[in-house]
C-alpha cells in the first residue's frame, strides 16, 4: 500500500516539506499547551463543548468560547479534519468575539449520515447551525474544504454572512490535479482507512514545522472517518464549481495563503482574490497549505485586525 501511495505523496510534498515537518525552528512554532498557557495569562478560558441537532437532520459537535453577546465567528475545518484544526488559534482569539468551531457532518464527533456530502449540504448545515443558535449573521472562517463551504454559504445565503476569512483556498476544487490524484487513492480505501496513508496525507499539507502533538491529533481525528465519508466528501468537493459566481460575493473578505501550498498554487490563490470584489489577499512566505497552523501568531494577528474593522 505504501508503494502505491508514493506518487500521491510526492505531489502533496512537491513543495519540499522535508523528512520531519515537526522539527526545526520557526518563530511561529508553538504547541497547543503553550498557546493555552498564553491565553490563560491573558485571562482566557478553555473552550466549552456542546452538540446540537439541526433541522438538516444531523447532530453537530462544536466548541465555543468568548462573550455570549459578542460578534459571532464560525470556524469551518478542512477535509477529514475537525474543530481541532484550530487548536493553535482558538487560544489567541480575543474573548470579545463569540467563536464557534464546528465538527462538520461526517467529521470529528458529529453524526455521519448516509447522505449527503455536497458543498450545498455542508452549507445548509452552517445556516441551520446559525438558526439553532439564533444568530442572524456571522463571519465565516474556513480552511481548505471549509473555505469552499464558506464561499457556498456566502453565495447561497448572502444575508447570513458578515464577512469571510478563506485560508488555503482557491476559486474551485473542480479539475484540481492534486485533488484528482488524491481521489485515486481515496477511492481504493476500505475500513479502516490505512493509518500510513492518513499520516502521509496530513503531513503533506505542511511546509513549515508544526508541533508533533498537533499533527498526531489531526491524524487521530481523520482516523475517525469511515472510507465512505472520505470518498463522498471528496467527490462533493470536486463536483462543485461556483467560481463563475464569486463576483456576487459582497462582504469583506480576507484570503490567506502560503507560497508553498501543495494543493492550490499562488496563481490559483490570486485568482480567488481577483474573483471576489474588494478581497484582501495575504501570501505568507515559507508556508504550505495551512497558514493557520504553520504561522499561528501572524495568522491570528492578521485575522484579529480584519475582524476588528468589520
């Protein structure tokens, strides 16, 4: 199996992550416990866990933090991830914001329905979650898959979106060579999904070092998903192409990408910034597909400045 994975891993790692992405020095390298300690010194609190049954029929697990009456920010994780993708960022959020980090359908500890895993289905869950929490409008912050779901909500339910933060994103996944190569391997998976594949998939998203404990958590969370959710979710991502509609987005938008993103090239990232009127685009040097994890200090500083201007 490992031999069969090599072509895919070579594509995912073409940016040159190195043999051990959890080692090395970086001014942004910080463990989750260290980030929590920083938050405690600043008067922060540990996120609260909860679950909610939605009108779409799924039960979503989530964590929340911040002022109950503060501006709402909803965090949407990437493909096969969970709310833990934001572990290095949540402790740095100002407690003036009411932040929800979701486990989306099929992912983390949320329910895994037999159907459906289209971007439209994920987007309807987000709106149903806002309804359940009696939130009229929210800022949506999404990484990779989560960024496309955030785009979908802004297009299909524009009155519910106050702003967008799109991380490791592009105008579409349709036709993306890396996604199509990933699909070839994912389609071969049976339960349980190959642990070596999961580790190489997750490790391949990073260019700058990340904490070993953080990577271990991501691998553990991805391991919760049955093969059918890996397959159906990726199929849904590849099938949807709303790039021609992005000019209709009329909310403040911040796009953050890495110059060594192994999924979406800098040109694809810039195409997204050109497609959304007035979007601000920040390109992080020496950074891969996950700026929020590879550069959490800079990332949260940029996000906070954006949110405070809304």
